[in-house]
C-alpha cells in the first residue's frame, strides 16, 4: 500500500473567508481531518460529507489527547494510505506545535506539506483596524505566548519586552495576565500604555476591550470573556482608543469598548 500524505494546515483566526486557497484545496482533497478545539464550526462545515473527522482538541490544563498520541495518529493514518489534513487554528508554526508534528512525520518518512495560515495577531489586528507597526508609534512587533506547559512559570525576557517602541502581542495570556502586566510595568513599560484585548477575533462572536495596561486585568474580569483572547499592547492600540471616542454611531459600533 502506498504511503499517504499529511498536510499541516493553518485554519486562520476564525473567519472561514480568511482560509487560504491552498488550505481550501487541501481540505477538499482530504480523506481525514484531524482538528483542534480552536477551529470554529464555520470552518469545520467546509469539510465534505464522508470525510473522517478526528477531534484532538486541548483545553487549558486538560489535554485528553496528548501531543505524542496526536503525532502517532498522523503517522498511522498516512501509513494506511490516507490523505490527512491536520487542521490547526491560526498558523501551524506559530505557537501551534506544528513543528513537533513535522519532526515526527519526517522521522517516520511520511510525506508532508505545511500550509501557512493567517495568525491570530494579523487577523485580530485587521478586524479592529489597528496596525501592528506604524511609523512614529511602533518600529517592530513581537509575538509571545503567555502560557507554559504544565503551568510552569513564565520565563520571558521582560526587560526587552517592555519596549515602548515595539508592539507586544500576547497569545494565550489570559490566565497569567496579572503577572504579565506586573512584570512589564516593573521593567519600565508605562502603566498607561494602550492595550487591546480581542476575544474570538474575526468571528461573529468577537468582543473587544480597549484600555490602559494597568487596568487591563480588572477590565477583563468585568468583561467575562469566553473563548481565546489575544492581547495587543503598545502605542498602536491608541488608534482603537481614539476611534472609540468619536461620536458617530457607525464607528462606535465598529469598536466596542468595555472599560
């Protein structure tokens, strides 16, 4: 039996219209789709009838299907001659553990291809019409994860992250938000730095909070977000603040501010 192939596909930030053409083609050719919890129903609905779907979703502190087992599932399916799409939220190589799956496939001699996706930082920034870099506000951008495996302490270079010239984007940081804010301020990032939180970005369920860094934890508690949250911290977030202050109803509706 001929060996199949695995596609490590980025599903993008949530809006199915933000899937790449290559991702749509790979999904259309798949015999099996192995998908994560963060892939929304609207994207799963693009999978054809009769295609086997395998959920390997993880939740904070609850991983019913360990990563090693996911790796094994991909290898076994490909060895059985299947065309497999491993569907992951955002981009598979940005905080998606796609590189671990790629290494396992390579070691097993399984043909695979990586199909990049729009990462949450890009999708959410576009949804709220806030640039990640902007002349005079931010000369660079950094992506970090606010979560560590097994709830290990965050081990980040806080001094370099507390750079007012750079936009900081934090993935998976809700559970450790108070620590993140405290350490950034301690290393010199002004407490009144604009900060933006986007929950379920680019989807119909999207919610946003725009406030200052020091008040961000309290604002998030009041907002009671339910779903993945991305944080954009830096001067560029002031663009959302200024927009929310405008009086016309259309713009006010476009940027919903809590806090």
